[in-house]
C-alpha cells in the first residue's frame, strides 16, 4: 500500500509540522474517596476564562469529558437532565453555578439528587487563523465534590500546546498547502480538545475502574484517480492515534490504513471504483470501534 495522493502528502506534511508539548497532568485525590461506591454523579456546566478561552470551549470540553468517562463505574446523570433541573431553579449562568458548587454543594446535591458533582474550568482555549505559523493551546481543570460533606474528592488539571504551521515548507508548496491547513486549524483544535478531555478523564477511569473509550474519527476523505486502465482509491483518516484503521469500498472489505504520524492514517488500492459513491472507514482500539461513511470524490 502506497500513499501517493496530493491530499495524503499535504496532510502528512502538515502533521509533521504539528509539533508541540503537553503540560504534566496534576492530580490529587482525597484519602476518603471510596472508589468502589457507585456515586450518582452530575457533571455541571463548565466555566471558561473570559480572557484566554473562547465561550464555546466550556460546552465542548464538558461534552468531550462526559463522553470519555461514560465507562467509569459511576451513575452518571444525562447532561440534558442536569441542565433541566438547574433551569427549573433559575440557575443558568455557569459562573453562578460554579460559585454555589464551591460554597454550598449540598444545595446542588439536593436540586439534582446527586451524591457527587463534577465542575470544570477551561483555563486556555485559543484558536489561531494564521496560516504560516500558529500556536494552539488548551488547558482545563476538573473537580469532583461530595455534595453531602463538601469535600473535594479529586482534582485533575492538564494542558496541551501544539504548533501548526507551514513556515518550514518551501515557498513553492505554500499555495498548494494553504487550503488543507486552513481547514485543519479547527480540526487540530478539536483534536487537542479531545486529547485534553481524554487526559482529564484518565484518573477518573482508573479510580472508578473504567473501561476503554471508543476511538474518535475527526475527519476522513476519499479520492479516486485514474491510473492507466484502472482507478486508484486514496483514503485518509484523522483521529485518535495508536489504533487500527481500515476501510470498506464496494466488495473490498477491511482494507488497512497505515498510521504515518500521530493520528494520520492513509492508504490506497487499485480497482474499478466507478460505481462506488461512498466508503466506510473505521477506527478500532481492538475493544471498541468507531465507524463513519465518507463520500468518494472523483478526480478528472
């Protein structure tokens, strides 16, 4: 299997320039934490730093974090139910809710019928649209609080920084690479947010004996090109790293994709794909699998 398409080349090139670092995870847990107890748990609306994080970051990180701890041994309340119960008490401002969680968690426990509440604060969440050079930074903290005693059972803090740009690409390639990079800026930020949520959830999953989390497919694309008397189908996938990636196209099943660099998978195969309008891509950690249907683009 070879990756010769321009799409794959550009994605790989950008990925190789997508360098960065992770801040060390900070984690504390109370000595009184009973990890074998099935706590009824409510994840409250997250807050965000008004200067360093965009408003949509709080809702996104909350959703991603919630998705990542679904397999924890906790009796998790649905986010929609939590928000509905809070609205019934005229509690709609995340900052107001966070203050009550800090000063009077028992009240929230009574409103929600929850033994434990989880709060979250997005410290950094910055999106850059500079195409030549940009830094993408995300950071958040979550706290788990016992509503009866007011004790903080657990706190987890984590930050991620990535640099994504084309400053080191020869100028002749810049015009060709700009379009993919423009779209990838948001994908990079989403992937970084997913990485952050996954890292924040790890201590919770370990403490409460959680199982593996289904891999996330962030983006995928397929392209056919004429190759002599045959066609060649190119497939690229961007998602969680370190997984098994493959695709189905027509009668072909389980065609493998190679992970070229962190989270970028690519593959190609020859055949007659004139009647193939969509393919199915999948990403698996060998215990759970994510699927997505992808429209096949036809090149001239």
